[in-house]
């Protein structure tokens, strides 16, 4: 595809990413990190993720993947029928591309991502939405930041940046 594609996710110890249309935790420091990381760039999300956010993310180009564009009532987003189309349109902008959820979009995006930024949350509770299993032999951790549970963060967590490993012969 040419452009770098970064997949950004926060997930619990058993790959949990959602419960009843929202994240099952509040991590203020992670949200600040996400905002800093994605502001000024292109974000691609599925319709359910867009619905859970409730609006276009400010100061970002928002691409929403949906098979039913009539179900999305927002003027600040670009509606597309597939992840492939979203990536192609986002690449035309020259901006960095971030895939931000949900489960179906992540599953499709793992094959084309060149970087993963995973917030590993020390959460072992309920969920109804999960991140797909990752073959970590294909990814190399290049950076890790550790955050402790406090008044603003419900759980301990760490943000790890992974890059795709080259094929080894």
C-alpha cells in the first residue's frame, strides 16, 4: 500500500477491548497519549466504534467504514465501504494513518499494519468485544512506557510500540 499504517488499541489481559459499546476502563493518561498521537493525522474506524465515540474526533481526518452509510449521521467524517478503500483515501492525504477499531476492523487491519501501538491494561474482567490474537513472532517491541494505577487511571497499564519484523531465512 505504500503508506505506514499504525494500529492503535487498548486491551486487557485476555484481549478484551469492549463491553456494552464502551471500553471497560478509564485511563486518562492513555487517552491523552492517544490524542497526542493521532491529532493532525487520519483515523480509520468502524461504525460501531464511531457510534461509541459519538462524534468525529477533532483535528483529525475521520474515516468510518460502514456498509450502511445512511446509518451514520455526521458531516465531519468520510464514509467508506471497506477498510481497503479507507486506507487508499487516507493515503492520498499524505497524513499518517491510524486504525483505531473495532474488532472487525482490527482483524482486517492486522495484515496491512506496519506498526502496532498496544496499551496493555492490567484488566481481567468482563468483555463482549475482543482484539484478535497476535502472532508476536511477527512483531518487535521498540518502545515501552509504564503507567501506574492512580486517581486518573483505573488500572496499571503499559503502552508498547511494535514494528513488523522482517522475514527471516
